[in-house]
C-alpha cells in the first residue's frame, strides 16, 4: 500500500495566465503616458499661475461648441462598435465616416479658437497663460490627428471585411482611443475654464 502511495504523482493544474491583445496593451501604455504628460502639464500650469503675471483673457466660445462636437463623435464611435458587433457593415461604415468627419470639424473649430485668441492679442509667446492654452489645445489636436489616422485604418479594414463580429480588436482599439481623447478634451476644457 505504501508503495502505491509513493508512486502516485500529483498533477497540478497550470496556473491561468492573464492575457491581453498586444495592441491593446500598447494602447493602454500609450494612454497612461498621455495621462502622465497632461497631469504634469496641468500641475505646471497651476504652479506657474500661482506665481502671478498671468494674462486674463476670455476663452473662445467656439471651444465650448467643439466640446459638443467631440461628445457627439463619441456617440457615433460607439454606434460603429455596436454595428461591428452585429455585422451591420453599412452602419459601421457610416458611423466611422461620421466620427471621422466630426473629428475634422473639431480640429477646424480648434483652429478657429486659435484665431479668436490671436484677435484677443493672446499669443503663444509673451505670457505663460497664452502659452499654456496653445500647448494644451495643440497637443490634444496632435493626439486627435493620431486618432483620425486610427479611424482611417479602421475604415479601410471595414471595407476589406476585416472588422466583424468575430474580429473586433481593431474597432475596440479605435473606440477606446477615441473615447479617451474625448474624455481628455473635456478634462482640459473644464480645467481651463475653472482655473482660468
């Protein structure tokens, strides 16, 4: 009996490993780095503002309207994701195209906001208040352009039938990044309005 017990080997089940799509992992690392960048910049803004010599100006109203445009684009991006889950390719193409168009409208409105700032004599150089406004909005615009590029690749993938109910990674990445950019803008906008 003791020989039988000694010969029994216990088979341990392998530990379950956590896995994530490598592209999603890279996206989340990128998002965390962007959050850290803007957190550092908003901290620097508060510190520099407290030192004085701060230009007072009116934040252009077009930034409020562009915020609404970006929120609507988030809704159309979610519509695209739902359409992909249901293999509704017509709606998917339409939703991504509308999201892209709204992103372009947002960028145009940001540019018009800069024109209004110049009309108020708020320039990139000359006073830190203006510099921060241009840096915040410019960096966000740069990241939004990268989001538009992601949308173009997604749209091409849709036309090639690479995004569908059984292959959602690309649209999930595009939607996650787009929603993040929308939330980031809302944070920046309300931060600038509140701490202006």
